[in-house]
C-alpha cells in the first residue's frame, strides 16, 4: 500500500497569486459597477426619462438601494480577490491577500488622476 502524503503549501511569496487576486477584485468591481449603473439607467428610463435625463439623474447622489448595494458588492469583490490570492499563494496567505489589495487601489488612483475623471461636481468653464 502506498503511503498517504499530504500536499504541502509553498512557503514562498507568489506575485502571480497576488496579481490574480487583484485582477479578480478589479473585474468583480467593474462588473458589478457596470451592472448597477445599467440597472439604474434602465429604471430611470422606464419611468419616462430620456437617456440624457437618466444620465443627469445618475450624477446626483441620493441614498437608494442601488447606492447601498454598490459599495457592498465592491467590498465583496475585494474580499473575493483577497481570498483567491490567499488560496493560490501558499502559506503566506495574509501577505498574499495584502499584496493583492494594492492592484485595485492603484487602479482607482489611476482612474481618479485621469484628466477626464469626474470626481464630485463637474467644474463650469467660461470662455
């Protein structure tokens, strides 16, 4: 009878596992963000607003089930990315998950420093 062996987890840090976890977090956040934006636009248009009016309405912040669901789904996506990194990364699960969190943070920073980014109210320009 062959001896039973238990697979051992690698003791080394894996950048690949952290990158995969970060990509899972970004993809999940992008998917759910797009899904909620689409649902919000469709609900506004179903109530009689034009596409332009629905877009303008979406730019106004108000508390609704969709605005509460958005951050919750983003948090769950981040958790899923950390889980994937920890699961694939070996024995240093916390380090893998922490490293995986830097990719989504970098992604958001790049989005917000983009000159076309609209963070808060859009500035008015006079010529």
